[in-house]
C-alpha cells in the first residue's frame, strides 16, 4: 500500500472590522511530502492486502498502524482475521476466559495482535552491551479481576520465559490473543458488573551483571540519549490507536530496582487482591461487555536502557579521617569502573612515602584500607590492589599522617665509564643497582652503626641510562625533623656489574690521575664550600665476580647498609637544617679490559725466545662477550734462534699444563673470563731442524705434471754406529716408520726429516737417521726418468738445486755441481722404480739410503761432538719420457710405403694413462693412390712380429701392454686400379628460388650387389660438404673410387662379369639427416640442373684396367621420368631417396650381345664438371582464411588477404598473425564483428578469442588459421527529453537532450539529426548543438534553420562503440503557445543503422497553479486557498476566496486538484490542520467548505491531443481544522484513467470561522494534507 501526502496552506488575515476586505493575504510556498511504506513485514503485508486497505480506510492513513477490529462473535473474528492476515500460521491466537467463572454467551471478543517489545542495553560510553550479559524472565499468565467480588484469579500460560537475543537486542514476543469480554451480573443480580480480564508477563525481571550498579531509561547526563531515542509507544483502545506523549512514554518505559536486585518497569499493575505484578505497558485487557473497554500497548522500535558500572572511589585521608589533597599523580575522588564479575582493582601508580600537598603540608604514608570501615591495622603496600566484593564496600581509602619536614631538592647523580683508549664505554652495558634507604638516628653520636635503624628500604633499583651516563635520581625529598632524632635518605648498597670483558674499575686512570676530557667534579658541602680529597670516597672494590661496590662508606648507617658519604640527605636534630652535598658533574670510572697473554716456554715451563713474528708476553685485549681468542700467525713446527733449534710440542690455555697438549698451529679458543685465559705455547729444543726435500716431474712438453700417479716411498730408519770403521766396528738399525710415502704439495712430491733431538753418543761413533730404500715409482705409461731433459741437458726452467752440508762445528759447505749431479742421477731398479745414488754404513749393506737423506751426530776420539745434515735449496726436477705407439705403413714385404692421405708414416702417439687403448685417428681406406701407385688394404698387426693372419678392421684400436711391443703396423698391397669419381653438386632453393639455407647433412651406404650370387658388399659411406647458401657436394669415398679386376671379381663373388652375373653399384638410401617436418616436397628442377647424363664404357676382361681409358666414353641424357626418380620423399619427418639411382653403376649389360657395358649414372671417370642437381624445396604453408559464422568466405579486414599463405621456416615453426585482428570492420556495406579463430580444418565448439592468432604448427595439414567474423546487427536506441516539463510562455527551453545509445554489436560510424514533421510550430529551431559522448571530445556547433531542417551531420571524433552513448543537446529553442497547452518536439536520427525517432512534450505554465510531473504516482497540481483579509465577527461567518487579477483571474477560473496514479485501487482523503498565527490559533471547529467538486479524467495526457472528460462529482467537501482525515473519493469510485482532476468552483470555496475568533492584525495559516492511497 502506498500513501502520498501533499500539504497546502490556507491563509487568512483578520482585522477588527466584520467586513471581509479584498486584499492579498500572505501565502506560504507549497510543500510536497511523500510517505511510502518502509520495507518491513507489516508494511509488505499491507501492500499486498487490497481488501484490508479498501474496507478499512481509517487504518491505512498511516502505513505503520496495525489493524485491530472488534467483532460480535469469536467465529466471525477468526474468519476476518484469516482474510486480513497474510501469514496466519505465524500468528498465535488464544481465547482468554476466566478459569473459574461461568461464562454468559454470547459475549464480545477482542483480538489482540502479536506484540513485540525490543530492549537494548548501552554502557556508560554509549556502546552496545551484548544482550547475552543480561537476563530477562517472566511468567506469561491469564488473569481476571472481578471488581464486585474483589476476586483475582490467574493461570500460567508459559512459565519462566527466558527472553531470547535477536540481532543484538532482547526481544519479547507476546503472542496474538483473543480475549472475551466479561458479562457478569451486578450486585443482587442487578446491572452488569465491571470485571477485567487479560494477559501479562508477570514477575517480570531484568537481571544485570553484578559489576553494574544501576539500570535506567536515562543516560549518564540524566537525559534521553539522542543516539538512542525513545520509540513511539502507542495505545490501542476501543476508540482507535493513539501515540503516547513523551512524558507518558518515559513514565511507562522507565525501570525501577526490586528488592531482589533485579529491575522491572516503574509502572506496574496495583491490584490489591494479588501480589502478582507486571509492567502495564505489556498487559492486554478487556472489561465487561457493558463497558466495552479494552487496552493494549505496542512499541514501534527498541527501547534502550543505560547501564551504570559500579566504581571504586579513591579517597585520601589523614589519620583523623579528614580529606586531604592527593599526592601528585593521584586524584582525590577518582573513580574506576568495575568492568567484570571477577574484578581486581589496582590503583594506578605507586604511593609516595611522603609528599608535599597543595595545601603546603607534608604527609607521611601510613597505609590504606578497603571499604567504609577503617581497620585497626592498615595495609602498607604502596600499590593497592584487591578483589572487589560488589557490596558498595569497595572504595579505596589511603591514610597519610601530617609531619614536619625539611625539604631537600631533587638531585641527579651521574656516572660515566671510560675505556683504556680514552673513549666512552656504552653505559647501557653496565648495570648499576642500588637501594633507596630511609633511616633514623635515635641516639647521639649518630656516626656509629648501632645508632641508626632502617625505617624503609626500597631494594633492587636499577639506574637508568641517559646521555651515555648512569643516573641515580633523587626526587624532592621531605625528611622529618624533630628535636630528638636525625633522619637520612640516600642511595645505598651501590653495585656496579661490569661486562665480563673488564677486569677492574677505578676512579683514576692508569696513570693515577684523571683524563682532561673527563675531569673529576667539584663536590660542595651544604655551605657551598668545595671539599678536598674526595675521590677516595668513590673508589670501588671487587665484591666477587664482576660486581664492584664502594670501598669506603660512612658508619652512620646500620651494618648491612653501605652508605656513600657524599650521596646522602641528612636531617639532623643538631642543626635542624637540611644537609646534603652537591656534585658538580658526572663521576667517571676507568675500566681495564681483561687480556690474553701469550707465553712461549720449553718443556720445563721456562720462558724461551719465541719464533720470528711472535712476541713473548704479547697481550690481546678481550673486547667482546663472547670472545674467541685467535693467535695472529701460524706457529712454525721448528725454528732456530740464538743458536738453538726448537720443535713445536703444542699449547694449552690457562695456568695449569695438561697431560696432553693441543697441537694445532693456530691457537684459538673461547675465553672464560676467569683469569685463566692466557696462552702457553710449548717448544722443545732440538739438535736437528726439520728438513724438507722436494721433487718435481716434468713431461716431454716441458710442463710440470700433477704427481698424483707418481709416488715416493721409503723406510724411516735409525742408525747406531760404534767404532772408527776398523775391525770391531758395529752398526745396528732401528725402524722409526716403514713404508712411508712422500706427500703431494702442489705439483711436487715432498719428504721431510722432522726436527729431532738425536741423542749424542758418549763413545766413538755416531747416532743418526735416514730414509732407506728410497724409491720413485712411475706409472707404466712412462718409459724413463732422468735428471736431464730430452736434449740431454739441465733445463734452465728447472735448474739444479743447491745442496749444502750443514755442520755444527764449521761453516755450511755448498757442494759442487758435479757432486750434486752424481748424487741425484737416478738408477732404475729391477722392479722398474728409480732411486738416486745410494750409500750404506760400510758394514751392513742391507740398509741403503741417499746420502743427502741422512743426518748424524758423532763423537770423535778427541771427544768432540759434531752434528751433520744436508739441505737442498729447491725442488729436484726429473724429466719424464712417455711410452709411445709408432704407426708404420708397409707393403706385404714389410717395406715402408707412403701412407694414405690423412695418415703419417712413423707418427707417434703418446701413451698417457694406465690402462690405455690406442685408437688410430681416421679410417683406413680400402684402396688409395699415391705416386702413381694404388694400394689395396690387407690388414694390420701390433708389435714387432707380423702374424700369419692380419686384423682387417679399418680403424685399428687395441690396449697397450707397456712392453715396447705396442707399435702399429698397417699392411697394404700395391695393385692396378681404374679410378672413378662419384661426386655431384646439389643445390636447394625454396619456392621463390631463394637458397634454402638450413644446414643439411646427407648419409647413405654405397654398396655393390652381385645379381648371380645375391651378394651385397657394403663399400663406402656417403659424405657431404656444405658450400653455403643451400649448396652441397655429395660424394662417395670423398669423390674417388678405385676399381680393379680383382675388386670386381671379389664383389661378384668370384664370378666374371656377364649377362647372368651382373654387378651393380648403388646408394641404398640417400637420406637428409635433419628433420624437415615443415617441408612439403623436394623436387628436381630439371631446367636448373646440368649434366643429368649416363656414361658408358665397354668393360674389358683381359686387361688389368676395367675399361680402355683411351676410348672416349659415350653419354646420354637421362629421360625426364628417370630424372624424376631423384626426388626426395618424406616419411612425415625425414626426407630420403631410395630409388637406387644415385651414383648408380652396373656391369654385365650388353648392347651387342658380345661386349658388356659399364654404365655410370650422374658420374664418370672424369672429375671435372660434375653433375649439378637443383632441388626446389616447397615448404608447408599456413593459409589465412576469413569466414562468417556459416563458414562462407568473406572479404577480410584491411591489411589482410583472403588465402594469404605464410611458409613455415623451421621444425618448431610458430605461426603468429602479422597484425592484430580488428574487433570489427566494415566493408561493402556490411559490418563484421570478431568472433574468434581456430586452427586447422574443423571448427571447434569454442573459438579462441585472442586478437593476434598464434600457435605452434603440427605439420599435419591441419595448420591453417581461420578467423571467424559475424555479420553485425547494428542497432541503437534514441530518447529525447526536455530540461523541464512545464515552461513559461515565450521562455527558452534550457536544452532538449537527445540521447543515442549503441545497443547493437558494432560501432556507429555516422550520425545525422533532423526534425520530424511532428515538431510543433510553437517551438523554434535550435541555434546550437552541444555534443558529448563516449570517445568524443565535447564540442558546441552553431546551426542554422536551413541546416537543421536539411539534417545536420554530427562530427564524430571516433566511432561510437558498442554500449557507448552520444548526447546531443539542442540549445536555443523558444516555446510559445496558450496556458496549459502541450507542445511536441520530435527528431529523427540516421546513420549506419536504421532510422530512429524520439519525441518529448512540454506544457506551457498554467496562470494560477504550479504543475509538475510526479515520480511514479502523486500530485500533479494542488491549489492554494487565499481568503484575503476578513474581520472578527460576533457570529460564525463563512468567507470566500479573495478576488484579484493575479489570483484565478478575479474568480473567473477555478482552483483544481490534479493527481496521477498507476494502480487500480485508489482513494483520496484530505485533512485540515488548525489555523495558527504567530501568537494565536483558530479553534478546531473552523471548517473549510469546498462544495461538491466535479471530477474529470484525462486521455492522451501530456500530449498535444490531450482531452479532459467529466466522469462525476464528489459529495460536498467539508474539512474540520482538527487534522481528521475526510474521505473525498472512495476506493475505485472512478476508474478507466490514471489522471484525474477535481475542480473547485471558485465561489463555492468558503472558510467558516466560529464567532469571536481571531486577533486583529494576525495572519493565520493552515495546511491541507491531501492523501492519495493506492494499491495493487
């Protein structure tokens, strides 16, 4: 159901005269108000319930009003309700009767619809409270109260109802109910007795969480919150439905607290006959039939209740309980909301011990307590915290006592730290912890510990870091003062915790003073005088580990309190003054790092001179945690200093030497910061240093080889020799280590005599060591090892080393070169190994050794001790000679012959591995010619002895055996041959004659075939050479083929050539080795080829030659069908020719029957001017096709060609269109729209829609590209509308908008506009066109009348795309005609689409009333009634409308009401408000009399052919000024049109004013509200 309201103001003026004067009153501007049903279930039901709307018009004046009727019987009510309700199954109806009173039937029944009450909850901040936290319960009951018997009865319908949560609200649903009215006899049977009967939610209770203190309809300010306004509450009674006023709504909706702590509505029933109570706003009741009264309420929205939290209030009091100012940071009376059912209150901040309040007094903390009653003992924690008890006994009371104090200023003491380099240390890495101590001195003197007691101590305070200084901050202090005691405050027990990297801390630097950059500050006494000798009071001492404390403190504190002398505040009873010291700057401490000290000691721990590069006692600063010490450099295994040689034994960390030393040469370890981190390196003194001997091996190319396969072996022996060498001398040997190997160092082998202390003999003789059985072992592929290179000389690149004899008793002796060569010259042992010159002891020759690899210490008969050993200054280089395989070419007699091309007589191949397989390079030819001789391959053999049977493979290969018997001997036999030249040139060109250039190779096997014996002999592989640009040379046996009688006989299985024993030579299959999937065919181009001939000779059988070279050969051109056999055929991937025609040669055919011919195809015995075959390579193509959706070929877009072919160029050819396909195009008067494309012959169900087709080809004849276009449907939509619907006569229309929308499938390419014949004569032609649209630049074009009538071509910047629109505004048209006349404009638009027309109309403005076109349904025009100036009369008077020329033409025209509706059901009501002035009102008895109004309908409304047709008359219309709706037209009273007009006869319109109403000089206005109600 839709309701439309329109208000008009009726205006009158009053004067003292009773005469109505004709002057213009003040008329208010009309206002239109449209009210539509909101989209709720209720409103939706009404919109769809036509019958309910029609029959109960009163109920439809407001869409939110619910329908309630009274009926005579229960049965009729039920039927009516079913008809009126859309969803009866969801409505609960009940018959309510008294449970114990006899009914008297029939009686009336009242139907109460379902009522819904929604309740929300809001916290103190205005936020929603989850309804789950609140519980609402009630018992839903029937009840009856008999006023005569004063009897109350009830029964429970639904007990203990728990109200559910719905969308964040509590939702109470009271079901629909049918309640029968009572009909009891009165007292003594007379009259009808009043009785009440109804339903109610009894025992209604709202339970809130205990942390809430209160529930109220009002917010925290005591007002109704604008964010949560009151809902509209309405009362139903027998007179109708009425909204409660604001005070009543507050009265009924507010809540009160019950005795059990729950809440209910403030206004409940007050029956004295029962204790049951319920909210009146939720009850429904009826009384007796005689009274006919019933009441119920419902709410049109949620009611919101505001929750107030319980709170903890903080109070600060003195010991007497009086309120005192709170300390800084705290607030007297501060309230903290309790926000949960398990809440612990925690006061913010820490309470000070003392403070000076804003009243100038000082207070000292005594304690605190919870609740209202102060206990005997207070709690003394400084951060009060406790669990609340929700009993209004949760407030916090903090108690302070007033004291007399001395005020001490705030002070900051700063401490900085400096490292050994004089740089500041990051203070944040150092912890400074202290305690704040408050003490009292109880007896003089006060400078002994026993005189002082601790009143309070705050422990474990960490100093902050600021500006890289540690800070101890004293706030302003108030120390108590009296005549008996002294009081102190100070930071005490200062503890400096250093990082582990530091060993000590001092108030002075390492020089015993203070750095200029960090001076020691002045310290002033309370009088301001500087105090001397104070640094000692700031010196620190180690307190264990890394903790340091003050070394000197004052005794004026208990024993357990270390009180720094100059950091304290003292309130002394002796002086009564505040005593403290001023330190005028930071105190800087100097830090000393821990260090690692490097010690070099012998085995006894005695310090020794360290190796070069190391320093005894070197200290390395430990500067991080963790820290890993790494000694700089690598410790030598031995070193000599001061005539002593030391051998490395190992090292250890710390003070205690372990049993086993660490032997790594670069000591490194994590330090432990425990003064046990020093490094101790242990060396042992020796009499022989470590001596190293190196050997290098040089190959024949003069390069140093990797000696992985070369090994040095030896036995490390000790030797004890006693005697002088004469008879009786002895020698004995000991094994230190057998089977030792030299180590690889780079490309050298190395042996080392370690540093050693060889015991000195005490009798004549010597003790020594040597490397015995020293051997150099070579791989088998080396033949020899020599001190000289292959020229027999010492290579300058690898010179002899200097060999020196070192003696302990004389100068070092450099040995002459001859001696060095003699000692280093190698001898080969029987096992193949090599050794330098060896010696032995002279007694026992079983142990032999090179002299330079021995060392000894001897004792002479004179008692002298001599130590001797030899050094070599550099590597000893030996030159390697590889074994080799020598290639020999010999005839059958063993004589050497010239080898075939590509081979070398005597070529040597180095054997360079074990095992090694020799493979001759190249393939030996079966025959070859050189120096006029032809040789025939017989075979080959390995070694020095020719076997009876030769090996006949053409690529000799064998494993060598390293025994000088590995040479290759190839045997050829000289023979007489005839040389043929099977070679030809082959050119490949593409379809356009351009060289086909992919690099190709060719393969095939050339063979001989004996027809008589069916013997095939494979001869040669076909070879090819790429000459560039698609040109190749194809040959057999590199283009030369020897033939002899012997070979022919061999190939013919020993048979002579004859008619029955023919011999043919062919290429079995000439193949192009590369894949050519993209090639379609390869055909011979005969015209471009040359020498396509066969060549013939007579075959000689009685000569060593096969034909007579002196007889010219005969030639014949090959037939075309024969030439065609040279084409290449494809198997889909590869191309080949298997025709056996390439290099074809046959013998045994006869032309005379006597002499047999030798016939050669495409080659002969002349190597000059070979055959040239030209092939045309036709590549596969991708054909581009353009078709419509039926597959019919169409003209393609510009830039494309139907049937265009693109050749494929590779085996991975990917087709890509040269340009993008257009989305649409026009050609030949048609427009085509791109649909997609597909590959191949078969159109798929789904096309590919990318505009640049691309795909990998498949070379299967299915690679064509077909683009599919659809012939476009070109269509457009045209509309036209003016800027206004109503216009002043003669005014210019602001614009006419012509809107063209492209609704087709292709762009619009041209647009032309002109007027149609329907263009009204009263509307002038436009003077300008304003043009804008999709893809267009905005433009204005002037236009003449002639251009307009001929048609104007719209200049398009680009085609109008599909879905795009073009706006053409016609400017400069002027409209002239008669009032209320409708004029039409119409245009036609043409282009590359069918002609379109559009039109619009405009109405010339009425002289009297405003007209407008409503949106949908509504009012087109409503009148304004102006009664001018009237007088105050002593009797009821009726006043007519004022008469004026500008007001309905002095009454010659009538006011009217025109409406528009669209639905079949419609009705019209009107209501008049009370006329009011600024200070006065006319009574509600005032009436507006409109008389009976003729009603007309319209046909062709808003068209030039518009007609007005009379359809009837209304009843006389009279409107009381009480805002009561009066029916004007009943539902469907008039039908058949959607436009209706009521004409009010000017002289019949009267304003009736009761007697003596109105005030002189006042202007009164009233609103007429027209209500149009429509429905389907």
